[in-house]
């Protein structure tokens, strides 16, 4: 049974996750329970649960005598999360294909165009997440979707770092349109393979993003 505290903890974790992903909270920043509890007007119970969720997502780490801190960028962890996400998104899309209507594909195409013409990284990432969500949610596998969402956050930190430094509009994403073309033509296997390759492209950006962070 979902309790009120569960709901509050989830809301707190989402707010903090967004701040970490977008760089508002920098790596190694201490996440003090008392400050978070005061900000949200709650007890320490949901805050502790929210911090545990951030740790599970790879966005925070708990260290003896140092408390809970924003996780640093870790090359190996990002590659692991990206490879996992590629496989899981492929599975979700394969399960979703029988339920993808023309209406859903039209909405996904609109999201892809919004992604192409975004004026900054914030708009780009919001449209990108919407595109993926529209295609994957019809799989009706909530645990799978929750895991994909957590893995997506790890990669999003790198997209924001790379994007804030180098973002150029418009930024056409051929992969998005290729996936849609394959889905519309009924070539579902190729749609899955294209989506999996699309997710793995994040690994190509990883070395540059880490270098930028280390020299900033």
C-alpha cells in the first residue's frame, strides 16, 4: 500500500534528482537531511527515503562521516547505465509495438520535431524524454519503465553538461525519425535495433563530457 510519506518521499526525490541532473546541485554537494526537511516542511522520515532513492538511482552516495552527497561523474557507471538502458528500452519497445496506435506515433513525431527545434538543452531533453516515454509506456510494464527512467537520469546529467557547453539549435535527431519510420512501416525489429543504437550513442559523448567536467 502506498502511504502519504511514500508519495512525499517520491516528490522530494524527483525535485532533488532534477536539480542534480541539470547541474543546480553539483557533484560532492552535501545533501543535508535537516535542510531538505525544512525546505519541504516534512519530517526526516520521507527525506531519508528520498535520499535512499537517489542513491539507488546513482545520483547520490552515502559515505561514513561525510553524510549523503551528490554523486560524482563516473565514466564506468555511465557506460553501464547506458548499456542497460539500451537493452531495456529495446525490450520495452518490442512489448509496446502491438499497442502503438497512429495517434501515439503522431504525438511521438511531434515530440521528435520539438526535440529537433529546441532552443536550449532544457527544451531538448524534455522533448527527448517525451518521445521515449510515448513509445515505451504502452508496454504496460511499470517496473521496467521505472528502471528505464532511473537509468535515463544518469545519462541526462551528461547530456546537460555537454549541452550547456556546446548546444547548437536546431539539432536534428535522425534516429528518432528512423525509429518512427520503421514503426509506421511495420518493421518492428529494425525499430528496436535503431532505438538500441540510439541510446548507445550517449557513450560516444561520455569522454568529452568527463574531460569538460574535470577541467572546468
